[in-house]
């Protein structure tokens, strides 16, 4: 079966996805700086604003790695590493809630956000492993991971802007 990792075919989509992530980082900075006093004085906004920035920066780095010429197995290892690194954010948030005795069934626990982000990063890890193994499905999982995290980050930013709880 033909190798699905053909860098020239993936460049346009990752140019677009990387540009979207970079643009959203800028917009998040603008929104946060306009409402800096509210964000600084409200713990419910500090961590989501920080984590959204980190998620978008992770996606930007992923796009750069994918666009950079390099062997497929090296790219796979880099993507496994960056997605494992990204998993630290939802794990950290979950531990913070548990330390406050806020469990998964508590309405204040952001279960849908955490599950979506974890699923996105795990898809990224699996896709990276697929690239290391030269599997045809590796880039498809990476792309699904990227889009899931991007959409979830935009929805979380929406929550930040309007103080809503959108699942």
C-alpha cells in the first residue's frame, strides 16, 4: 500500500492550520490584554487563558514540525513527544479540581473540555506512533488531533469571552 505521508500533499492543510493557530494566539492575547484586570483577578479565567495559549502554541509547533523537511520517523517521534507534553495541561487541571474535592460528577468540573483535549492529544500520540511505524493512517490521526484541539480551544476561548459554559 502507498505511504500516506507525502509531505508535499500535506503542506497546504498544515500551512492553513498553522496560520489559524498563530492567528488565534494573537487574538487570544488581544482579548486577554483588553480584559487583563478581569483575567488577573478571577482564578476561573487565569488557567483557561493560559492553557488555551499553550494549546495553540503546541498546535503551531506541530504545524512547523510537519512543514519542516525531515524523515517521517523523526517527525513521528517529535509529534509523540509534543502531544505527550500537551497532555500535561488537562492532567494538571484535573488534579487541581480533585484537590478542591470537585469530582467528575460536580457541575463545576469541565468534563467535556478535559475529555476532548485528552482525546485530541491521545490521537496525536497514536498518529505519531503511526508515522514512526510508517503506517498509512498516521497523518490522518495527527490531522484529526489538530482539528479537535483547535476547535476545543476556540470553544473554550468563547467561554472565556462570554463567561458561558459551552460543552
